[in-house]
């Protein structure tokens, strides 16, 4: 075996060991996600804090003591959209076209009710939807203008809000 081949093999083995070592570490119990983690998912609970953070851990589960917001084992959520409310509108334009954006607060419901805490059967997110375009002219506006995609649509309006407020 050549010296270069042995060195490459040694480096590859070390890299694989590091990946396995870091991949095997459980997440911090404070980071268990009630929409993703099942109750039996392992996590590390800090038992002693020091100057540089946690110094000692004990292994628990996401459904363990103080962590009861988790998905029941063997249950997978079935999310469906139950609501969508526009909370803002704005336009994004370039030198020859624009896009009209609607910022919408979306509500999802888990039909399987997998979480052990009913508060987490519903979740929300903010969706930025392009709902029309306009082209022509020099830096056209999509605010207070007709939608090129559907001439029967009313005027696009914009309130300048780019974010959801919940």
C-alpha cells in the first residue's frame, strides 16, 4: 500500500468517525419541536450549568419530564389548510414589469390530532403570494392598477405591509 493511499484512507476514516460521533448526539430537550418530534425521540437535558454553558447532561425523551408537547408515537400529522387571511399587499417592480404580492396568514389543522397537547393541533405561517403581474412602461406599478393576468379583476391596491402580524 502506498504512503499516499494510507494517508488518504486514514483521513477518510477520521472524517467518518467524526460524522458518526456528531450525528449520534441527541438534541437539547429545550429544542424538541412539538410539530415534529415524537414523545420517544431522545434528547439531552442539562443538569448542571457552568460558566461556558452546560457541563452535565442526562438523556431524556421529548415526552419526558417537563416536555409533554410532542407527537404521540406511531402518529403522523395530517395537515390541511383551514384558513388564509390577507394581512398586507405590496408591489415588486423592475424596469419593465411588476408583481403584486399578498401577504397571507395561513392556518393549518392536524386531522390526526397527533400532539398530546391540543394547542399544537393547529399551526400558522406567513405566506407571500404573487397574485398578479403587470408589464409595459418604465417601472410600472402594480398598486392602484389593473391586473394584466385578469382584466376583470378590480384594481390592485397596496398598503405597503410586507409581513404578517399573526
